[in-house]
C-alpha cells in the first residue's frame, strides 16, 4: 500500500527519507518518487521510478541531493497503470506545488474535468493529480491557505504531504481517513510518515493527525502546528511509539514471515500478559472498564474484519456462543458496509485488525457505530485509525508484523478473542471452575506453541513431498473450520497454489467430486468433540485415493494407519486448538512458498495494509 515519508530541517542529504521509505517496502508498492526543495537553484527537483525503491535510488545516484523540505512516496496503483507518469509526487502546471497522496479522491473526475476547462494540463491518469492543480488554483503565496481551500472541494480519503517552491520553508500535511503522523526529531527537524515504522530510527516521539486536520511543519523551534480546516488550533502532545528498531529487523531469519511464525510463543505471552486473574477465573481488560455495565446488557455479538482477521473472528463466533452464550455472527468489512445490518445497542460489535487501517473494516465499524452498537477493537497497531474509531479496545501486543501474510498477529487475535469470551462468559453463566480452567490453559499456550515449532523441519519435509501439487483442500470442523480457511489463504498467499478451506461436513455436498490421487487434503483432526466425524471425512477421501496430511493430537497413534502424513500438536482445550493447528499450516505455507522460489514476505499483487476499498 502507498507510503509517505516527509522531512523538513537542515539542508542535508535527502537520502534520510529514502532509508525511511525502504522501511515501508513491506507494505507493498509498485513505484516510488521524491521531490525536494533545492536551496541552490531555488526550484523543486523531482524524480520517479517504476519498480523497486532501488530503481529510484539508482536515479538519485550521482547527484548532489541536499534539500529541505523533502517528500518521498511509494505508490500502490489504484487509478492508472504502473508508470513513471502515475508515480508520485505529482505537480501543478507551474512546477510550484508538489504532492504525495495515500488514499482515493472519489470526486476526482468532476474536479479534473473542471480544472481542464479552466486551462490546467494533466500528465497522469491518477486521482491524486487534481490536488496540486487545485492548490495551484488557490495559491497566493501561502501553501496552507491554498491547501485548505483546495480540500474544501475534495471528497474521499487522503493522507497528503505538500511542498511549494514559492512558500519553501514549509511542509504541509493533511489527513482524512488515511493514516498520517508527525515525528519530532532533534534540533528542529521534523518528519512525516504514513506508518511509524518508517521513522523509528530517527525518533520515537510522534503526533498522530486526526481526520480533518492540517499540520504545518517548519524548521524552527517548536516548528509544527496543527489546525482544523476552519483554522482552529489543535493542541496535541507528542507520544512515544511502542515500535522499536529491533522489532523491524529479521534477527537472522531468512524471512520476516519465518521470524514472525517463530515469535509466537512470545507474542501470545504478550497478548495474555497481566490479563488473566486465575483466582476469579476471569480476566482483567483495562480497555473494557468504561463499558463494563453496557457489556452486561449485550445480547448478540457482531464480528467485523477482513481476510485472515475475519477467519480469526469466525473462531471468535464459536467461542462467544459456547462460553458466553451470546448469539454471534461474523461479516467481512466489504460486505457489511453495503448491507442493511440489523444491529442495535444490544449488539456488541467486535472489530479485528492487525494494521488498524483496513479501509473496509474501518467503514464497517463506522456503520455499526451509526446503528448505536457498542464497539470493541482487537487491534495490533496502537493509535491506528480503527483503534481510534472504536469505543474501547483490547490491543493484541503482537509487535510489528512485517511479512504481508499474517501469522503472529492472527494467533494473538485468537488469544484475545478467548480472553474476551471468558470476560463476557463470566459476566453471564460461565462457572468459576470453567473460567479457571480456560485461564490456566491459556497460560500454557506459549509452551505448547514451542512444541509445535520444534516440528518445523518435519513440516518442511512434508512440504517438499507436496511441492508440485496444483490444488489442495484444507478441511476442519467446528473451531478448526475457520483454521482451515486460514490455512488455505496462507497457502494461496505464499505458495501461489490453489487451496480452499472446507468444513468437513460439506465434503459430500460437492467437494468430494474433485478428489483423486493428485488432489491432497490437509485434515485438521485434533482429539476433540468432532474427532469421529472428521475421521469419517478422511475415510471418504482415502476411499477415493486422495492423499491426506493430518494435523492430529499428540498420542493419537491410530491416525497414522489412516493417513499419509501426520503433524502432531499438543493437547489443549478444544476452543484453543486453532491457535496450535494454524501454526503448522503457516509453516507448511511458508516452506512451500520458499521451495517455489516466491518472495514470501511480499507475495505478488498483495499489500500489507489495504487502506483503499
Ligand atoms: O490489517 P488487517 O488485519 O485489518 O488486515 C486484514 C487482511 O487484509 C489481512 O489479514 C490479509 O488477509 C493478510 N494478507 C492475511 O495474511
């Protein structure tokens, strides 16, 4: 997804911003660019390149590139092909105003038609290009003033970085429905970024902009101010971001995805830390204190999320029904926002997102709020748009997740969903004994996960055996049906193999027709309440010569005679089995992707954070 980096301060090498931009590479992009004020020529210089950021770096190579202010951008195409002309920064007709933009300008076509009639010349197919031309139209020497007037005409989502040759000591930022923050550097240096990970090597002191705010950065002491579009000043103290540089490195692993899979004992521990009160068989969730009484009145749960997070939400549905006795239903954000959802103040909306920036999930939560539903976010990224939109939140504390394919953040979401079902359950009929049992079993998870990870090389061996498959079912029931959906998504994302998740009971309703000796199935078959049913499904597949890899509970020797390969997971409470069964699926997907020579950290066509619809 697009990335913004800005800098204003001393007249220093602009590569300071390039290094920050590279930290955003994990988000996915297809081209990049830079614009900076050259104090010698008193002009803004600009360069753009298609492909990797190193292509831009090569273009910048031999030049003496000192300047301030500076804007960098990495683009993930939405309007217009991947070309140099469509890459940001975009400029006005006079080479005065330069703009980088994340988001989508919804009324750009009307604005563009009007601007063309007024004599402006466009050079790209992007929605973004209307912004510099609109600013040009209103520019009378003061950049923020012109920006304010321009934005009054714009509809859509945007994080904007803007500089102007004829008002050169400013970097102007504006935000609406797309993340943007200011980094406070030393010696009157300021940075801007769409994601805190870009600037953590420079500063941990950040100020997040809110929707409808404009920031003016200048390189003088106290040199930033924030105001709303009506010029009312906004006072917001900087806060320290929780991200640190170590988190963003690979720690010797070949890929971030593997590092993040291996970090799960720690991420689960962090998600649970200080939250389980064993003596009361309950949990302490600080974020829910203010709505404790409201939550007692809730009669239903609506879960909202996209992709992997939606599958984790589906596991949550089973948990809320079984342990809190609450009717529960999940929707993907992109569908929910266009439905006529029947929810009210008695329906608790639980929103799940790693990035906290997924546009569809954000829109869905806004709709739920509009209907009067109390909202709780299960979010990984502090201060993100969804974290700020929900009424209350429970952070997952999984740490930054860099690989596009979600791993540690998703199991942390499951751990938090289990905590929430325990919390809601104890407000209702869940017994002290059961609450204590859940609490104890949750606390064992980090050790159990370590045992699963010790089997990584066995799983790699199994991946080698199935390296050339073209299709795959991942099959599960009850809590492990969503785990199957997640396993299949992981395999699609990293190995580019056609894989589908299926509920065991659905096999006979059509899917069985595909089974033959070349169509393997991964069956998630822990020793739980649906074990026998799953074994029957496995028999149906074996009777048609389909190869089966089982994910089974340690100690189950019987399964070996039925299936072709077995991956064992330790025994735990049925509701927690997905946390353990998903991990071998992550590893299987990872090794298949590596064997195929794929860029597993940045799968083709995908972005880490989907901030457009
Ligand atoms: O940041 P979010 O959790 O809101 O992201 C939701 C999905 O885009 C995300 O889970 C996606 O499906 C991942 N690529 C899965 O690995």
